[in-house]
C-alpha cells in the first residue's frame, strides 16, 4: 500500500489543487491520498475564507481519500512552524510514503540543497547572514542573498534569485528542512506550480487562491455567487461555494475586528500579549501602545508593521492574541509535538488506510469529538503528561473553531454548529 500526503489549506480549493491531487497520485502511484489541511485559520494569519467542513468536502470530492486537520497552533504559525508541525504529524501516522508539494521552481535538487544549508547553517553562511542583517536587509532578503553567496563560494552554483521569495518555494524548503531534522523516512516529491502565481489577482482557469478571495470580496454586494468563477474551480467546488455564498462564506479578517479589539482593550498590559505565541516583546509593546488607534483588523496591521515587523508577522501575532494561543511549552521533549490526528473527511473506501494508521500510528485517531477525551486517555494511559498536553491542544482547536463560528453567525445570521455535533464528511467511492 502506497500512501501519499499533501499539506494544504484549500483556501479555497481551485483547479490548481485538483491538478496537484491528480499529479501526486500519478507520480507516486498512490493507493491512498491523504490531505493534511488547516482548520478555521490559515498560515497567512487570517481566517479561512470558508469553513473547514466545506473545504474537506471539496478535497474528498476532488480526489483525496482522507482529510485530517492540522492543529491550530501549527496552521496559523510561521512557515517553519507550519511545516514542522505538519511533517511531525505525518511522521506520527507511521504509514506515509511520500509527501508531495507544489513549488514555483519545480526542481527538487535545488530545493533540497537550500534545505540542507538552512538546516545545518554552516558558520560561513550564518556569518554572512548576520552581516547582511546588520546592513539593514530584512530577514527574508538577507537569507536569500546569503544562500546565493554561500552556494557560489562552494562552487555549487547560485540559488535562483526568487527561490526564497516565492511562497510555495519557501514552504517547500521548510517541508524539506522538517524532513531532514526529524530523520523522516517520508520521500519528498515536488510539482511545479501550474498557472498564476500565488499573489496574482487575475481570474482564469488556473488562477490563484488570492485571486479568488479578492473576487469574493469584490462581489459581496451580489446575492448570487459570481458565475464568472465557474471556470476557476472544479464543478463540485463551484456547487459547494454557491450553496454557501452569503450563508457561511466569505469570511475575512475584518469580520473578527470587534473580537480582536475587545481582546486588546481588556489586556492588562503588554506582558499578557507577549505571552501569546510568536509575539515578541517589541511587537507586544507596539500593539499595546497603539491599541486605542484600532479601527479594524486590516488597518491595524498596516499601522503596526515596520521594516522589521513584517505584515505577515503582525497578522499572525494579532491572530494568536485573538485565539489566546500560548507560547509552546519549553518542557515538551519534542520541538513540534503532536498528540492526535483528527478526521475531517474520508472516502468509505479508505478503510485500509485508517486501519494502517491505527496499527502503526504513534498518536490516536479522533473521529468523534464527544469521545476524544476517553480515546486520548486510553491511548496515553501510561503517560499522564502527554494526555494532558493532548487535551490542551484539542481545547485550542475547539476554541479556534468556536471563535470562527461566532464571527460567521454575527456576519450571516445563521447559527454555527458546535464542534461536538460537527459531522465528518463521507463519500462512497465512484462506481466503476
């Protein structure tokens, strides 16, 4: 049995994602495709434009066999944390053969060379990086330049100029770093991104998720889902988006403005903000000092950001403050601890895959939230600390979904189901 994993957000699912699924199955000969997907919030430091249940259904209908949820603490972390947590979870399943990811360059050798250097951080590379940072370059630019310089010095060529400035390449390198550092047996495969770039806003057959989200925002006054987007997404996805338009989606960062403003105004001091994940003291102080200038989420990000405090960093910090995500426990023996895998969707033909995970997995598989506590207790019966950490991680996941649901209810006037009553999407295999 060959199992291939994909790490995705599907925010929203589009033709490029369908292509990724088809190519991953073809290139690896996969018997099963497992998608590890962000839940309510995504790595950009924003809410998912449509809820996780709908996105899991999209993935299953378009070819995935099993969709698992990436815990919230990893889903809305930095690229390194996002990738580290995702790879740790895939390792813990004990049955994944391949990790297939998209990249702008499409060259695994180049990406692996970059990952090896960034993992080892040789002295010469690190010194060059520090020199460039002291000269005033931002960290991303300094890292790219230091990498190119180091490769030249070692007569290994030069890193392509945009390698570490393109989002899918950045994540690809982080996946490879995580595989290297964890000693993973999972084999990497990359597929060159098809169609528009990540940040392109043109609508077409292979447009970006960014373009689709922009189109959703532009069409908010229309009571009918925009028909011009039909060519950009698979038919099943179009039907799901149409059915949920102005009922549960689209959701944007500014829909959380009131909740975030309340959190900032009730913070007793900057120290309480700094206790949240990925919120360094400098940023926490700046947020606290400027909280009375808050008007909405997006405007506040632009107000807070500086040359050294990038927009992405600020967005994620504000999201972590909103969700009350704590700093990782330094006492945890694992850098990227994972304690369970939670099912969001599956094909009924994936029984063999579920059976293999239960047999070889190092973490419990959660299907029904009401039973999660007892499943965790039984699995970690001889390790109380792990059980408690699993419950804490799950509590954060539930809280994130409840906050997302509250924003949806306030925006659309439709009650959001509790996480405890949420159903796993299941689908029969296609008839042959």
